[in-house]
């Protein structure tokens, strides 16, 4: 078998506009277990959207973008359901930016022979494949963007904005999250930016320019995200996965305090995860636990214990077809940094 | 707070006929992770339905019936998607038969104060409540049915058939699974029948009639279910949860062999579960693992790692709206035991 | 590769007497997460042992016996740490009785090629193998035992007692749980007895003797187990896995009530499981949830979320070396049924 | 209840030198499931230690340090079992550095009333408590350290080295990981350093010195860690949890390639986690999956699916008492950056 035999069926990203889940979600409200939790999460997101003072921060960790949810995030930005994004570097660079450059994810098998994949330069994410040679082009594009910037210290947000600009001229696929967020003034933060394809490109950039290069300072990210939190009368979190993005966004409440500002906890919070609270790790720690830290309020919080690809399309299609986002004004948070 | 304050909002069972998930499931086919697994499970169930020789055995463990999926199972029987049911006693007696008697499940909270619930005679299943006094009426009704039968050894199937008959005359809610299965000649087996509300009623019955009473012999169940397997050219399993029902239905292949009949493995198998393969327990053991035992074939098998209330409505609504069941003939397996 | 190449390395059952975990467990008391839960579970089992009025009921589901824990259960019976056993049929027949007949479990691989195993008649339990031809000898031995009994209705306890008797004369491995429990008057109940290798033997037995055979009535089991509960001033549960055995033992409190006896809840309860509470299934339902049903008291209960093979040796070695069981009197519950 | 009533019982870190688990681990080798995986993980770590060319990189995510495993990591450094540490900021700053300053973690309850904890300024990690006022002192100490440094761009490693220096003079508890690693020339990397208590201190530092301050560039971390990988003939990973530290360390193989060096994959890898592979997230992705990316070799890799506090003491006590580390030479990787 050759590489092309493995990379035959591209993952197609689900279009939540093409079906309407309002009836399903309304029915699930009167069920129990994960069905009811999913319905409650849908409602809370819609409540956030109807709260005219609320800034909605979406946190993305994990590989949902590779798994067919990429267009959902684009639609959320385009239809004004989200104002700020905090994500893992992989979600933004290895997955979204990669597809913007014209490449694809492919349907694979979780039980694949990894040795064979290795020989063919195919990378596996559970049951999904990526062409490693395409990923290297992605690394190099990051390097080119870095090379073209003035040397200095950047937040990941600033760098990702440059990636958005780059795509305006160079994207093969126009509908990426990086570009759409750029065009809609939705800032994207990657607090662990170097832990991704971006890291490879930036290491190469710094290696070639040891004395005069771009650095990525996530302290600056933290200051900027906290600035948004401080300027938002109310805030809500919509969390896919967990990890660093979740914690980083939650911590802005404390960070504002550290800077001497008394800000309210995040009023709304939804988290979709399969992680478990019992090992005390960040991804699984409950939103209730976060309330002991003063990060998240408990009136409108919902954990949904599910793999996101199965419930996220239901939740966002519901909110999309409710159309409450139509009357919502744009927050344009990117503009405060200009 | 009084009991009635806790038992205010009944669980309403989702009606998968009232919305159409074909577009969602078709989209999920091209995604990854649980979304794709869910789509594949939907397809396989539909393939089973189109296989004119296939007997479809549905296995139910866990509390999905309490959680709002009860009507799904009824619709599956009514619309000829399932020919045999193997279930936990609780799913059939404590949940379905209880509601047939006019009682309800109620929306509750997983973080409830269990001491307070105890004092009010409210039983909790995760985030769902039951009125224990109503459950006692259920126990007693089982006892009455047993008292009215000729003493002797029964399979659970035979006893549940009597419960179906009872409901024809006495049901408060006409649309129960026990009654619908009875009316459609779909046999129901509960291999651990006494491990349920039925157990309480039957113990009381035997206690009052120590020498001359009804006994429930699950070996008889095993013989009967194996009889169905032996008479079916092809068979498929649709498994919700795991536990004894899953194992019992899988084992009919081996049991037929033991009786000297060479029957094919179950050709199709779908399992929806959150259980984990790593502890070697029955619920989590994969369908691939079952193939090493010669129980399940591997061409059409799919594990869906999800809490069933969130994905089952999608799967069954898809199959329902595909309408392939319309041309399927009834198997009437109950009739072979008459 | 031939069969013997796969069945080379037998699983050896851990001997908790050969090392002393008191220091580890004492250290774990002052840690957090699963370590502290494990220590607390160890303490509670030891408290049960020191409670002179307490009957200790051990519930076993899952495949820990195949995975190297078989000798632990034997040692618990031999050293008076357990008075009653409620187990899955597989744990008692397919695993323990199988080894008593001289057969073994073998170390395998979870990622094995199941098709190849199938061809070689090797059955797989996660990373453990069984020789299917040996399992068939086990089935047939059950049939022989049934053939030798007077026809009639038996509880599983009565039948398993006969298996114990059989082993006294015929065991190849003397140290089985079935035989040790028989010799120590510790009754064993399998509420879903036919869902195991025993089921195959008994079906064959009934098939050959359609009119005059042994039946297994788990209602009788329920009456007998409830009888023990009613005669015990105090009771405690030590649960490995979950499933039917857990629920069955918990339900004796309610069953006693149904029979008009006001008995206390199980005062102590420990459960070791990897199952999750969120799907409302029996295995994962918490002991706190069971307290809403009036089954388990909340003063001394502990869930340990771990795969049992990793923590059970620590817990039982601790209790063994504490030696408090030395002054405990035998309960001899089997004798009340003679 | 007052704060002091909640913060009464400090977590005590387990001392794996005080008991010997060699017999337990040797027994577990012949069991199955998690027991055998734990034994195999122990063996692989010991093989790494005996490989004279191997650099051992330990990755720590999650809250095991708060949960009683903190001294384990110190003992590993002190006894030459680990050469490089890649960790979450929380593990290093919020937990280890916090205790170095004289503060404690406390035993709490997972079912605590988080509202009450909030009012008392107690932060909860599952069943463990922290005094938030002490954490603020930790934040401020970080700020002081930053204030005392020359402005410029630092890797987290460089900054953490300064924390180690600070502790040499100021530590209340001498035996911290930060100080011990500093004294043993074991570099510590936190690729998401600002996502921790350090982030608060550094934001305050930058806020007060907007034009002339310390920045933390994780690209620099990536270059440095890759440098170590390139200079190591062989490397092995010992991973607790998953998240960014795991991915970051794995990625050094690719990063070396990007820099034009052909380095071998990590030859050894052990991961202890409760995360699940099925959602495609980093923490749960298997080491086999990593081999498709060319990051980890498959000859000596072992996933252990367990909450680390329960198995890590067994594994490290085994390796400690094997004493093979006694003949191992120190790698002193910190020195290459001087």
C-alpha cells in the first residue's frame, strides 16, 4: 500500500447550518444523564449570547478541529457567538492553518499499523491521518511569517494575527478559523504556542537568527487576555476539552485581582470533556471546583461528559437556529490592541 | 422541602419520530472520533434491518429507560427494528413496568443530599429520582402476577409475557415496552431477573408459599434464547450498556455449539457504552475481543464510546426515517414457544 | 505460530502474604486522590473485621480472578476476612473452577490478532488468554455434577456447594476459592449463574433431560442471601467491580423489609471500580447514591476508582498483616442452610 | 467553621525509600491488566537507568505534587533517576515552590461546599485544599525574583534556575524539587509557564515595568530542550499525566529534524494517565500513536492507565531499591547552558 491509499477519504467538517437540532435539544431537556447536560449546555450558551454585556471566551484543546468540527468554530465566529478564542497551538496551527494552506485531514483507523504509517510519513490522531510532508510545509510557512516580522517580543495573539493577514493573500481555503477570526476582530490566544507546528517554525527562525528574532511571550498573552476580562462587564466560558486554554482563561479573574482590579467571576461556563475529576488534573477539574478558586460562578455552569464531536454539532446547531445571535453586537476585542 | 417538591418534573421520553437525524448522521460519517462511530453504528443497524434473514437481538443494561430513552425501545419494537430483547431486570421491571403502572421518573440532581432523599423515600439514579413507595407497588404487582400463576419453573421470558398480558388489562400507560413486546411477539429475556424489583415480589411470593410456588430458571432462558439463535440463519446484536444481557446474548453462539449445532457467529454487532476495556470486565470488553471467543464476527461491528442518552436518539431517529424497516417482515419469535 | 506458542506464560496469582504493605498504606493515608482512597478502603475493611457483629459480604464481578487476584480471594476466606461471596458466574466457574480442574490462564497481549486466536481456539480477556478446549472440559464437568444431582430447583449456592464437594475428591489444584469456601462454610452465590460456563453445562444437562432436571432459581438465592442479612446484626460489603453481584447484595436490605423485617443498612461498604457514575448504570453508581435507596450507610463507605489488580493486593496485604482477623470468629453461614 | 478547621491535616509526601516494593512489583509481572502494566513500567524505567547513554526526561502534568508525590520527584533527582524535567507551571510553582516557601497542601474532601471554601479563601484540587493567601505570597515571590533580574527574554528553564538560586538562601523547606534540581544540574522546563502562579507574578512584574522587563519565551525552551535531545545518544520519557509537557518532550525529535539533525526517536517511554485515547487529545494519545509521528520507538513503551498517586510509589520504590541508579553517572545537563 502506498501513501495515497491511506489518504483517500478526507474528513469533511460538519455544517451545523445544514440541519436544525432545536427539536432534539428541546426534547433532551426533559431527559436525564448526558442528554440533559447537553441541552443545558446549549441553553447556557444561548443565554450568554443574549446577555448584552457578556464577552464569550471559547477555549479549544484537543483535536476536534481535525475530527470534523473545524467549520463549527468558523461558523461561531462568523455568526457572532464568540468574542475571544484561547486554544492549543495544535488546534490553531497544525489543524486549522494547515487546512487554510490547502491541506486536509483524512479518515483513518485507530487500529492502524503505526510502523507502516511511520514509513509512509503519515501521522495518526486516533482514527485520523495527516500527511507529515504537508505539516512540514505548515512549519515552514510559520517560519516565513516570523522571518518577515520585525524582531522583538510578541504575544501569540499578535503572531496569530499576522497568520490571519498572511491568509488573506495566500489562503487556499478561505474559510479558516485563523482568517475568519482575523477578519472579525476576534483575538486568538495560544498560551503554549510553541507546543505545536508553530514551535518548529519558530525554533528554525530563531536558530537562523540567534541574535535578532521573534520571541513569543505568553506572559504578554496573559496580560492581554486579562485586559479583555477587565474591560468586560460580564464574561462566559465555552470550553472544548480542557488543558492549558481552560486554565488560562479561568485565571484571568485572579490575574485582574493581582493587578488590583476587582472583577466578577466568569458568570457562565460550559465544558465538554471526557476527562475525569479524580486525578486532580486541569482538564477534568469541575467547574464547581473552579468556583472554590473564585474563577467561575455556579449559577450557570454545566459539565458535559462526552467526546465533543458527538455533542458539539447538536449544541451549536441549536444556538445557530435559535438566531438570537442575529441581534448581538460584535465585540471587536482585537481592536483594543491596535 | 417535601417529597412533592423533589418529584415535580417528570422525565419525558424522547420521541425519535418527531425529528429527523438523517442529515446529521450523514454528516457525521465524514467526521472522526465518536461522531463517525455513531454514524457507523447507525448504518450497521440499518444494514441489519435490510438483511432479510437477520434476527436482531437488542441488549439493554443500565438506566437509559429511566433517563428518557424508554419510548425509543417501544418505537423500535413497534416499527420492527428489533426481534428479541435481553435486558437487565431493572430496565424491564423497575423502569418500564413501573411506568406502565402509571408512575414516573423525575428529573433530579446528581449532587443531591442523599440523606434527605432517604428520609423522603426518594431513590436516586444519578440525576433522576423515583418514588420508592411507587416502586413498592411495582414489587407487589409482580407478587400478584406470580400468585396467580400455576406453581412451577418458568423462564424469565415466560414470566414477562405474563406481565405483558397483565398490562393489556391493567396498564395505566398503554405504550410500555413490556406490553408492546407482548403484543408484537417480541420475547424479552432477563437472565438476572431476580436482581430487580421483580426479585422482591418473587421472594415475597415464595416466602408465602414455601412449597408450591413460581421459580425462575435462567438456564431455561438460555435454552430458549439459544433456540432462537439456532433457528435464525443470521443474527445481529444491538447492545446498550453491557453486563449480563450482552454476555448472555453473545454466548448463544457457544451454547448452540454445546448442543451440537454449528451456528454462525453474530454477524452484526453494535455496542454503546462508557465502559473501559482495560479492566477485563464484560461491559467494556470490545466486540473484537468477543470475536476471539467465536461470538461476534468482525465485518460489521462498532463500539460507540458514549453515554447512550446522547447518541441513541440520533441513531434510532436515523434508522426510523430511513424507513427500510417498513418492508421488513415480523419475526414473531414468541410464537415458537407456544 | 501454534497454540502452545501463545499459551506459554501462565498468569501467577499474587500472594499477598509474601510481602507486607502496612507501611505503604499508612503512608497513603496522608496523600490525596486514589492513594488516600485506597488507604481508607483498607482501613474500612479492617474495621469490618474488628466489628464482632459484622458479616462481611464480598462481591466479585469482572475478571480479576483471571488476572492474578485468584489467590487473594482464597486467602481472604482462609484467613477469615469474608463470610459470604456474591459473584459473577464467570469469576466462580470459568476462572476459579477452571483452575481447580488443573487449567491455567495465560499472559497475552491486548493488541492480539483476534482472528488468529479464534483459529487456534484461544479466548482473550483483554491481555489474558484461555484455552477454549479446557473451558469446554469445565462446561462438561458442570454437566456431570448436574447429572449426578437429584432433579429439582436449586439455588446457585446449593449447586456451587456441590462443585466444592466435587473438588474435594477431584481437584487438581487444591487451593481454589470454590473448594476453600466449601471447606470454610462460606456460601457463594451467583445470581446470574447461567451467564457463564455453568450455563453451557446446565443447558446441555437440561437438553438431555427435558422433563427431569436441575433448575437454578435465583429467587431462591435472593431469599437465602436475605436470610443471612436478617440474621446478621451488622453487615458490610467489599465490592470488586460492580454489576449484578453488587446490586444483589445491596438489595438484601430492601428484601428484608419486603419480608417484614426492619434491618439496618449495610454499615460498611467499599467498592473498587473503574466504572463511571454518569451513565446511571449499576457498576458505577456510587455508594452515596445507594444510601438514597436505603441500602448502604454513609459513615464508612469508600469508592476506589482503580483497576482492581493494582490496588487489591495492597489493601488485602495490609489487612492480612494487621492480623486482626486472627481473633475473629468464623461465621459459618453455610451451616444455616443444612 | 473557620479556615483553620479546614486546613488542619497537611498532605504528607510519601517516602518511597521507607518501604521496599520489589516483591510486589516482581509478583505483578505475572499478573494481568494494570498490575502487569505497572510492573512493566517499573522495569522499563530501570532499563533506562541501566542504559549508560540514555538521558531520562521526566514529564509532569496534573496535581500529583499536591497529592503527596512531591518527595518522589525530589528523590528521583537526588538518586540520579532523572536528568531533565518538563512540567506544568502549576506543578513547579503553585505546588513545589509554594511548599519550599514553607506552605502546605491539606487533606480535604471532594464533596466540599465550594461556596464556603470560596468565602474562606481556600482553593480546592479534587480532595485537597490550598490556602489562597499563601498562594498569593508565592505569586509575589515570583514577582520579586523577576524584579531582581536583568530585563530581557528568558526561557522558563532560566527563570526556574533563578527560583532555585533564590531557594538556596530563602527556602523554609530545603527539600523542594526546584532547589534539588538546581543543585543537581537538572534543568526544569515549563513550556506553559505563565499558566500558573508564576504567570500572576510575571504579569504584575511586566505591568509595573511596561518597557523594560522579563519575558518568557517558550520557543527558547524548545530550542534548549531540543539541544539536550540532540546531544543525547539515547533518550527516554517518563511521563506522569500528559498535556503540554508530554507533547513538548516528544516533539524534540521532530524539532531536531527541523534543525537538520537526524536523531533517533525516544527509545523508552512510560506514561501514567487516566486519560482516554478516544477523543484524540494529547494526554490520552497512546505511545503507539506517537510512534506514527516518529516521536517514540515501540520496543520499550508502556501506558499505565491509573491515577498516578496509586502506582507511582510502587514503581519508584522498586527502582530505588534495585539500586542500579547507584552506578549511574550524572548528566549535568544544566551545565551546557552556562
